[in-house]
C-alpha cells in the first residue's frame, strides 16, 4: 500500500486545523478511496483514517499505523497506540513521551 501526500490540495482543511486546534502540523494522505489526516500537536500525534465507500480493513490499518510509526521514528519506543474504530472512520492517537534526562 502506498500513501500519497495530497496536503496541497486540502488547503482549507489544513488552515482550519491549524487555526482552530492545538495542531502544529497537518498532512493529508490518500491510498485511493481512503483518506488519512495526520496531525502533530505538542503532546500527541493524531491519525484520522476514513473511507466513505466501505469499512476499513485490519490489514490497511496495520499498514497505515506502521507507516506512521516509521515516519515518526518511533520504532524503538514501542508507542502506545490508542485506537477508536467506527464503521468508516478510525482515529489513532499516539502520545508524545517526555524525553528521558
């Protein structure tokens, strides 16, 4: 599965997120009919995954989670992924851990 960054075509969504939430960074990806919105805030990362045509498959979710764990360089940290699933929408929250002194 290949995620394509389409942030430039979602300017209004990105501006709205940056203006109205604690988000520092917003990126939008697609795999075709599935849209992924990644948001970085000071204390957490949020990944919103949606497909209006069908329910999301477990294999898709695993691949998307794996993509972001690698992208965020969290492989060695084994982050706690909190997942909320509904029919056509999944939200994944990854807390940002305080650095160890």
